[in-house]
């Protein structure tokens, strides 16, 4: 019995995985720092809560005891203080002008104290890559050392600098004043993370959506081989919007001047993406079919299956509809080989 490619909504749902596959979650985690920060914020808050503002060095003892990555702790501070690699680079470049005696003189609880830098200024540009706060390195745990101590001290106590000029530069670096103050810390950090979480909600969904597209592209290229050309955000010759702009497909597969356009939607929580794709489905199907080519959809996620009308429309105007699993991808591979 030949494989049925144009499934209806019920047939498609029976094959769906509904929730983000673990491989995509891991792939997205490697390409986004924000989810890592949100996932570890409670531990970060605990470290500051257990630290004592009367003893500024106590934060280092707690970081070490908690086995919390120094580079991740630094990244938290960079986000909370809005003092990232670019301003840190400027400080590092002109370090001697800012700290001529190589010390930060600052006040804590009404008493002046000092911190002597031992690793700053660092050689070269103080980039995220050098600080191991970039996407590639943030998942690797760096132990606390003098380099991280110097940077963490600046971001914890910079606003308390005795020198008004230095204090103004680090005006947002006030977290050190709240160490040990549980309620004050939680209120401040949680409020800051409301902002960060707003980014996260969209960023993580977008990141996972991008990861879904990247994974599918690599999967199809590997399975189909070099004679097939798989492109992300590709076009099919002659398929346009309003007779002017080329229509963009999430993926296109080309072989012997024949094409399959592929649209991908994976939504765990319901939103308007599936409605947009459904609204375009009939026109795209008609245009692609008239050009002698094909259109396929990869549809999955619990949120998408809540949109019955939209999903029914997509299934109706699709040459092949599959769910987001490797087994389902293999059915689409079979369809592509059969048709082009």
C-alpha cells in the first residue's frame, strides 16, 4: 500500500510528538544564553543572599562553596547591571587612567575599603570570548580565579567608588549593596528578570523555532545527499507575492530544476504563527502546483493542534504533511525522492 503523504489533521496528530524534542532543546541551549541565565537565577540569588556586604570577599567564598561557575556568575552580573563586554573593554583599555594605583577605592556600609586588582588590565580586547561569557563557552564551568574576582568586584561595587567619576560610570553596579539582604535582593533581581524573562519568552520560542529549522535542514541534506540542494529561507523560481517579491519558504529542496517548498511550524503554546501559515496555504499551494512543483508542511506542537481550523486548512492545501520526528522526516524524504 503506497504511503499517504497528504494526511488530515487527525492522522497528523497521531504521529506528532507535541512537545519540543530533547535534541532541539539542547541545540537551542547552545545558541542562547538567556535560558541558561533564567534557569540558574535562583541559585545566583542564593549566593548573594548568603554573602555578607560587611565582608565583600565573602561572595567569593560562597561561589566556591556552591560550585557555581565563575563565568556564569559574571554573566548574571553583566545582564543585571547592563554593563557588558563593550563598556568593560573600554575600562580595560584605559585601566591605568581609571585606577592609577591599580585599586578600587569604595565605600561599604559607611566604611571605606579598597580592592587591589591582580589580573586586570587583561591583554588585548576584553571580549565575551575572552571572559568565557559568550554562547559557546557559557555552558562550560570556569572556576573562580583572580581574573573573575577583579571583574565581579567591579560589577558588584563599582557604583560605590569614592571617585565620583568612577561611581558615575558604574552607576548601575549596585548589587553588592544588597548582599545578605534577602527581600531587597529578591525584589531587585526578580524585577530585573521580569525584563529579562520577557526577552526569554520570545527569544526561547524564536530560538527553538530557528533550531527546528536548522535541524530539519541538516537532516534532509544528509538524507538526500549532495545531488539535492537544501536551502534555508529559499525560493522557488516564479513563485512571488504580489507579482513582485519572491515568496520565501522555510526550506526549499531542489533537484533537476524541480522544487519542494517546506514550511515548518512547531508551537507548544498556541499563537498566531499557524494562523498566518494557514492564511497563506491556499494561494501558495495553487502557485506552487501551477509551476509544476510541490509544497510540504512540517507541523507539530501541542499549541498547533489546538488550532483545528488552521491545521485543517494547511493539511488540505499541502502535497505532504508530516510531524516533527525523524521517522516523519523520512516520509518527507521519500516524498521528495518520489516527486523530484
